[in-house]
């Protein structure tokens, strides 16, 4: 069974900023063993294909719904769309936290969802 990851922070270099309260818990995704990826960017749903090569993770083109997203949800969505489309990302899992970072040191931290969610 694939883990669902809930985006908790947006990262820029050594600085992490929590997802704004009105967008908290909305951005979440699952990457299946076969690379099928789906979830929510904070407002719109998406699907993509992910490829893992060692410590690098690359997302194929995102297919998304097209709801106009405003405020904090829109900001989170734009950050994630840019990150997922930026090319190979480095990934690391420590405990229940997944960190993804692009070549520009921008990225995200996501927490594993509990089985009850």
C-alpha cells in the first residue's frame, strides 16, 4: 500500500515555512510502487508518472483539473506545480517525513498520513 503524503512545509534553502492555516492539509499526494502519482496540489487534483533513480525523483507532465485557485491555496498550488515540473528532485525520508528538493534548493516537507485519515 502506498503512503499518502500531506504537505506540511514549503522549503527554500535552509528555511522552511509551514503551509498557511487555510491551506493546511489540502496538498497531499501518493506515489505508488509503479510510479503512478495522484493527489491534490492544494486546490486542483492532479495525476502524473514519477520515476525514481537512486535519490532522484522525476515527475512526468502533470494532468490537473482547472479550478481557479486564490489565496493561500493558490500560492501552495503554484509552488508545488513549479517544484514538480522543475526536473529531477532529491528525496529523503526521515521517520514519517518526506523531503523533496529541486536543483534551486526549493522544495517541500510532507508528513505521512495516519491510517485513520
